[in-house]
C-alpha cells in the first residue's frame, strides 16, 4: 500500500527529542512540508515586531507562547501551502486545549490529522542533548549542532558559521522547560491515544532510524 497523497502529521515530545531533525529526515523520504513552530516563532522575533517581542519574552524564560499568538503565526503559514501538500507539524500542539482545538483549526484549511508521532526520550537525555546544543549561524541559515558531534561542528565551520547558545538551552532553563512539558503537554498524549492517532517512537535512536520508523507507519 502506498503513502496517502496528503498526510498531515503532528510531532510531539519533550524539548531535545529531535523533532526538527527527524521531521526534515522524514520530509526527504516522503512528499511532506515541515512546519516548525519554533522556526516560525524565531522568524517573527527577527522582524522586531511587537508580536515578536512578546514571543521572545516567553521563550527566553522557557515558557510557552499563548494559543492566540501560536494560531496567528501558524495559520498564516498553513494558508500558503498548496492543498495537495501534506505537512509535518513540529511544535504544536503542546497543551490539551490546543490538541482539542486542532481538528477545528485544521478544518479551516480543509485538512484532517493523519498521525501523531510521540518522540519519546528520558529527561536526563533531554538535559544532555540541549545543554550541549549550539546554533550555527551563517549568512543564509541557522541550524542546530552539538558540541559532542564533530561532524556537525565541522559542517558549521565549512559553511563559515559562528556558534551561539540559544537562551532557552541554558541548563537551568532546560530543567524548567522539561517541567513545563510534563505539566502542560503530557495530558494531550492520552487525548490523541483515545482518538487512535498516537504512535510512540523511541527517539533515543539516531534521527535517520527514527525517521524510517515513522515512514513505516505511513506505508
């Protein structure tokens, strides 16, 4: 059986689970657009708008932006996608209220949810991954690297990039982010499970292995 022509997927999981990396790996295997709410929010911050300043204040303290702000940013992007393109939604929903609203939200754009992939890793691995993460900043793009990954550091150097730590990757902020995740996001796991949309994925494995596991659920 082949892949459905339009598959709309949600990735959920704690910070540091590799959602963005795995999403892009899946998009190289299937015709899906990656919608990273983190990228969209940082792009809005870069504009220097009032909305961007509000987003920055929340993120820098390890908190979530409001639903109203997220819907505004996310909806503007989904509206630009062709109806024939599926997507991987990385970073939304994060709360039960967002999850319950998601079908109505997607219906505004004539879309339905196909799969919710839970990228699952233990808390201590979250802290290890994020505390060592850096952002490689080049003239054309910004992408994550890790201090324990010589290949990614070499790629950053080859592209002429400079390394910077995101404010929300500081160890004390990481611990807070994990606490926020457990307090606000875990309840939606049960919700999506009840809808028979949730699949648990072991995200301790390399990104390409995790991506192949997700592709296997869609074929």
